[in-house]
């Protein structure tokens, strides 16, 4: 027999819709919320009053009137609570504490020694705990305190189960990281792939509903946002664009295949291009490697500018492939490689104009500065804590 939706479930859903809309807007009013959601004005008023009492929403004065009473303006309270985001990369980890509007109020970056000997998951867990605890100390007083913790990891991560299946460049497999962190912290904990986290942050900041965020560092991954949602695929491993083949008899990759895009468009590729030009990159696997290469290129050392241009061209090939498949509204490039934006972007654009079809040729390519991935991890924790989702903005 058909069972109608429970009234309390409906009320909760409506409340989340109102809060999501308030999060999406700089400021709005009860009347505007009613018009946009189709909820009647009495319901909206009651839900908004509840959200004001919970200090998620505040009244900030009067708007302009189209005749009749001036509407009271409402805004989402950025100081309602805070979230922590940690971005783990191969050579470094970045931790942020963000307010509920994802403004960063604390940031810490530390070098990671993960390669010789290879870091074990227990050691990485300790790094996460140290970083989380330092950020907790920095958390200002607020009505809801610490709302959640998000961790972005470079590899195959199941966002739903909280389980890491494989971090290729760290060689960590089958790691129940959320379960382990949940034994220590009472706040909700969420993990995701680093590129997915970056894509989510870009979406929340720019409100572009269809985008690709490429995180290029030691490895390369893509985070895909489709219609305002991160696309994760069946097993949470969508967007592993770094492991798509661009050369059938190419370089051996950490995933076991040959000719992966990552092997031509990452820091590892940059080091190889330099070696091919007779330069031994001593600071390979240092967090400053890319900025050092950019400096050398700007000083007129040809081997560095040639290597960075090769890197840009390879990035352009993979990006063209993504454009043909997804035709997004924009591509965003983050990670350490983004520091070379002034040299690589013209190369990427040249390749795209040559290889991409139709309007994809003119696709905007934007550089995104760090700590976008850590902010995205904090944003995922926020979205989980207060259930923000895209609301049709008519
Ligand atoms: Zn690979």
C-alpha cells in the first residue's frame, strides 16, 4: 500500500532546501525563498525562524520594496561553525580550518617524507591526527563549533564507505581511514579523492555547475562536477584521468600500465624532461620543485622552459580528451604544476585549439591557487554536516 511521506521527514527536507538556497545566495528574503522553492510563505517563515534560532541564519536589515512592506534580508551565518580540511599529497600536506562560508581562518603546510622508506598508513594516520589537532586548537568560538573533518587523498578513495583502496604514489592499499579517525574524534569525518575535493571547492566558490578540476602534482587526477554534483562513478573512482593511456608503448606508470597521461604531465614527467635535456633535477620530490623550475625558466635557462612547455603540451592533450567527453563550462588547473601557469597555459591552449573540436577549442582554462583542495575537503565536511545541495535558481 502507498504510504505518504512522514510530515517530519518532509519538514526536514524543506528545511534543508531553505538552508541550501540561503547558502547559495549572498542574501535573500522569506518572500524570495517562497517564490524560488514553491513553499508557502507560512512554511518558509517557520523554517527560517527555526534556522535563526539555531544561528545558521541571520537577519541583516531591510531590502528594497516593490510596493508594500520592505522585506527583511537574510543571510547564511558564516560564523555558525567551522570545518577542517586536510589535503595529503606525496611531498606535503596542507590543512585548513574554514568558516561555514569556506573562508580560511587557519592554514598549515608541512613537508612529508613519504618515499624512502615508503610511508605506512599508520604513520600517515599520525600525521592526520597531528594536523587535525593543531587546527582544532585554532577553532574560534561559534554556535556549532567544529562541524566536521574532511580529508583529501591522492588516489582511489571511496567517499561513501570511507575506505581507501589504493594510493598509487604512496603505495598504500586497503586503509579504513574514516573508521580509524572516528575512534579518536566525535565529529563526522569524510574522505574523498583530492581532485574531487578541489572540484567541489571550485563549484562552491564559482557556482559553475559543469566543470573539471585537474589536480596536477606528483600525480594527476580530475574532479568532475556535473550539474552541481561531484561525479564519482559506481565505486567512487571516477576522474582517474591521470591513468588514461595517451601513448600505447609509453612510460611505465605507478598503476602498472604504460603510457598513462600522468607520466607526461606531472612533476615526475617534468623531472624526466629535464633529465632528457641533461639536467639532473636534484630537488625532485621536494615541495619546491615546480617553483624552482619556474624560476630557472624565468632566468632564461632553456632546458627548464623547454621542459615546462613539453609538460604544458602533454597537459593539453589530456585536457582535450576530457573536453571531447564532457564539454564542461570551464577547466580549472590546481596542484603544484599550477605554479607554472604563466608558461604552461599558453601551451595548453595551443594544443586545445589544435586538437579539440568545435566550441571546445575556446574552453576557458583557469589556474586555481592552493589551498583549494584542502578547502574542498573542508567543504565536503560542511556539505555532509548541514546537507547543502544545489537548488534550482530560477
Ligand atoms: Zn597509470
